[in-house]
């Protein structure tokens, strides 16, 4: 996976974004030589899914649900059908 420093990205932003889109290859952005961000290819129809999958609120809800399932505290299908 290619990496690029933040200063170089500043100078070549259009070129790099074009490469990410055309080559479908993410770039890791470094700050003082350490990875700090990533530019990933994204299709228009994937934006909403990406936001939901990574938004802190939805991540918290997903983790909470997984914990409830793991601990046996989740409501089952019968409960859901009864309480529509």
C-alpha cells in the first residue's frame, strides 16, 4: 500500500485522489514519518454504508448489541414478533 507524507500530499492532492479512484488503491498518509490517516477509494453508493459502519454512535450500538448477544441478554425473535 503506497504511503505519502502530509507535505507531499498537500502538493499532489489532486493527483493522489485521482490515483486512489482510478487504481482502487488506498494511500496511507504519514505525519512526521508515522501513519496517521488513510485515503480510500469510495463509490458514491458506498458513502452511507461507510459512514454508518464507522460513526462512533453506531459502532457503540453495534458493540453493545454484540455484548448483549454474547452475554445472552438480547431479546429473541419471539419477543420481537410479539412487540411489533
